[in-house]
């Protein structure tokens, strides 16, 4: 199903992977998991470690799962899952079992007694350890055009996660 790859062998264009395609952010608590579609994020190297950053609004159901977990996954899919990811972005896990409704098969990746929730159909999964949390605020926006993304004043929480593992579908 999945095979681990070294972070240094990852080859992708972050501007198309993140700018055009969507991905799922998934976190779990002691009982269950939740996932949400996202399109904003970034790859980088932070505090001497490979990292991935996500932003999640506090109003999203997934936010509480990320808050209550030390880990999250970022799962990428091929373009045939576009409608599935759209559904997962428009519907809340509070109200519906998104995986069941979309035909996604939830799986748990286990490494060193750690569990990372994702989906069998993903073609690449970043298994991340939560490293930092920053609440975005209007007062910190130097470029005031950013405010157009916050008409409802629901500012994102920025999470930076250290990439612990990267897995891809076996070839």
C-alpha cells in the first residue's frame, strides 16, 4: 500500500501541489478522527527540521482535533479525487461521516508506536508532529489586502508541523 520515502528525495512543485490541488488535513483524538479539505499551506525547513505548515479556522471541526493531538497528517490525492475533496471541504464532520459518504477508506499508519490517520486512496501523506501554533490576527498583517480573506473576522490558526515521515503509494 504505502512505502516510506526520504524527505530529501521528495520532488514536487509546491506552487502547483498547493496552489491548484487540494489536500486533506486529518487529526485524531482518543475516540475518532476528522478530516478537512485545504488548499493553503507551505513546505519549508524550520528549526533545523523539514516542516509543513497548515492554517485552520477555529470554527472548523478539525481545529479541535488538531488542538487535542500532537500529530496531524496532510494527504494528497490525484486529480480524480477532486470532487471528493470538494465534498470534504463543504461538509462538516460534525454532521456527516465524510469518508463513508465519499468512499474514502480510513487507515492508520503506525510508526514507532505513533498513529497517523489518513486514507488508503492518498498518493502521498506527510505525517507531522505539531511544533507550533500561532493565532493569526489582523494587527499583524502588514499587507492589509490579506483582510479580504477574513470578512467574517474568523482568523486562521497557523500550525507548523515537523515532517516525521513521508509515505507514497507503492509503485
